C-alpha cells in the first residue's frame, strides 16, 4: 500500500503469499495451546481449585462472540493492522489511533514476555540450573534475534515454522492428553466441582476465586484477531479471514480444554498443589506419570510453542507499526513504511520491535518491578484493545450506519455486538481489578498505570503527527484494487 509520503505510490504493496491455512496457522500460533495452558494452569488451579476448568467454557463463549464481530469487521475491511484499521473506520482517526496504540504496545510487551518464557525452558534444556535474571535475558535476546531472522527471511520461512509448530503442539497436546486419560488418571470427574474449600459458599466462590481464575484464563483466548493483522498478505481475505478467525479460536479452545482436563484428572496430589508444595503442576504431573525421561521432549515442545507464539506476536506488532506508518500516523513514517527485497518485507518495522524487545529485557534486569508492571498490563491490554472496535461497531449499528461485508451475522448482528461489548468490558474490569496480589501494592494497579502512561505518551505522539495522517479512502481504494488484481492473477493460474 501507499506510504504517507506518497499515497498514490503503488511501490508500497505487500505480497499476498498467505492462504486460508497460513492465516489460521498464524492465529493459532499467536497464543499456542502450550503457551496458553502452561502460562495459566498453575495460577488458575491454585486460585480456584480443579473447578477452574469451567472457566474455559465461559471465556471461550464470550470470546467467540468477540470473534464473530471481528470476523464481520475483517470481512468489510481486510487491512493490515486489524484493530487499528477497524476502529479508525468506525469512529474516526483519533479513536482508531488510540485503539491501535494500545494494541501495538500490548503486542510488543507480550512478545518480550514470551521470549523470556522460552528462555527458561532453553536454559533447562542446555543444563543451566537456577539461571539468573541476566542469563535468562541474554538467552531471550538470542531468541529475539533468531526470531527476527526468521521474520526477515520472508513469509515462506514463517509459514514453515508455523505449520511445524501446529503439528508439534497438536500431537504433543492431544497425544499426551489422551495417554494421561487412558493410563494415568488419578482423579474422578467429580473433582471438577471442587473449589473454594468447605468454608466457602457457592456465591463467594463464584465471585471471588472463580473470577480470579477467569481473569487468568482470559490470556488463553486472545490472538484470533491476529489473522487480520496480516490481511493484506492473504489471498482472498474477505472470504478466508473470517474463517481463520473463527476456526483458530475454536480449535485452540478444544485443544486447551481437552489438555487441561487430562492434566487435572492425572494430578497425583491435588492437595499438594493447593497448599503450594507443587509449584508447577503441569510439569510435575507429566514427569510423575511418564517418568523423568519425558522432561527434555516436553520442554522442547514448550520451546516450540513459545517460539511460534513469539514469531506471531512480532509479526503482528510489526504490521501494526507498518500500517500506522503507511497512514503517516507515527514519527519517521517514511522510514518505517519501506519494504525490502522481492518478498517486500517491512524490515524497519520488524527491527523496531527487536530494539524495543531488547530494551524490555534490559529493563527486566535493572528494574524488575517495573517490568512486572508492564507484563501484568498485557492481559488487560488485549481486552482493552478489543473494546475499541467492539464499541465502535455497536455505535455504528445503533446509528444504522453499518454496511456489511461478505461475512455477516444477519439479524443476530446487534444482539451479538451488545453481548460481546458487555463481555469484553466485564472481563477487562475483572483482569484490571486491583486485587491484593503483590507485596508492592502499586503492581496490583498495573493495568491502570499502563493505560495512564500509554495514554499520555500516545497523546503527545498523536499531536506531533496528526496533520500528516492521510485519509482512509486512499488506503481503502488501493487495497480494493490490489485485492482485485490478486483475484485475477489467481483466476489465471
């Protein structure tokens, strides 16, 4: 698409090299089942007991409604940058700019977090015990550089890694889960109705421990929107991207819920998990059931999952940055929008995410609490970013100004939009609620502090570039022509 320095210049066109399968694989890898499950399982189980499992159904139901709205939006506007693009076209430039600004920073911070998570497993695999924060940060930098290299090589390398990660993760999750259910089941299904303890009544449990578990589970069902972040690199996006959005969240739910059920029923001592004796119930259960020899292969699966998630996060973040730059909506847009090589990769935008990620690793060493504050912001950051297009869509519907794209919900559009907004708002508040969870009280306010800091910084940046931002019609028209040309080229193959 056109750069901000020359809206009519056709030299800034991304290559459409992704298929429906590639878009699905990308969204699936964004929050891989292994990352989604491992990242929240111990926290949710400790918070609410085995009955936290029902939270998967609740969060999936709410997020599927969000996915339906996003499928509708991406069908109408299959543009690079997803949430930024949709929000801008729904309620204007300022509204859309802040939507994308929050989403962009959430992606970059999450990218750094995932790299650090992978670093811990890498340290174990190579035999580094009790790795220091500096060692983990150094390994994370290596992962960051390796992932950046894959992204710079081109979409072919990215597709190969994504497909490979899906195969590894699905086999690992489904096969291990089935093996545990068939041969290592230690608990009955009745444990799924246990939680909160004998002294906690149902209402207190549902409004307390269970809602805390739901806040943790919320991390497991984001990333489906990322298929829209690569929209202009996908063949026939109006037809395929809604399918990719809906298929990815559905498949992730099936894999994560099934794996979680298998692990819960195979935990040898639920009491030890509840009292904190077992700090890592997933790893402990697998090694108890399958032997210590399974440790390395399992950790290798974890590394694959984390690396795939890292790549998808970096790609999404770089595409949002590029989309901003094309509109002239960031400082140095003329540089950020440039595409390199025959593959036409947004190299500068990718390198910006690399530099920011390295900075966050350094921050994790010299100011751990500040880094914790930023990491805690990410889960709430995703839901806050989701609220922008959801609210914008509902407002446009109520104003009777919506023109549907190829994918439509018909008469269900308004009810789905209303419930999706209510769900996302409640989940955001649930995640952002300043429960007492840290010794440093300000960390309990992480989401709100992050929102305030990014809001002030964003206002300054927006003021500096507002006069240079191009109109949406320029990009919309060029995208439509580009998509038409791609359709004709495919028809001639």
